[in-house]
């Protein structure tokens, strides 16, 4: 095998070992994955609707500044995103 093939084999071996390790240890904690919104809208607007249906999604803003609207508080648990 040529030098390039050995490098490629080493990279693939490291990736395979890391995937096995992550599956055995439980993987990474991804609190942003608990929200229905994408990560960009979570960062920009601070929205987080839990995937389990804890909060009703807010109505369409219709061009209104979302930061001026008060946050919904219906007593349901919100997801802590570590902020």
C-alpha cells in the first residue's frame, strides 16, 4: 500500500474507534436537540419549544419584532439550553 492509503486507513480506524467509544459511553449531551426550532433560531430569538409538546408554538409573527413580545408562560417545563 502507498503512503496515502496508510494515512486514509489510519483516519478511518480513528473514526471507527471514536464511534464505538461514543456509542458505548452514551454519546455527547445535545440539549439543543430537545427543541423543535433549529439551532440558529434558538440562538437568535431564544425560542425553544420542547419536542414532547410541552408548549404550544407561538402564533406567526407576521413581521412583528419577536423580541418585543412577552414570553409564553403556561406553567409547562421549558428546556434548559445551558444559557
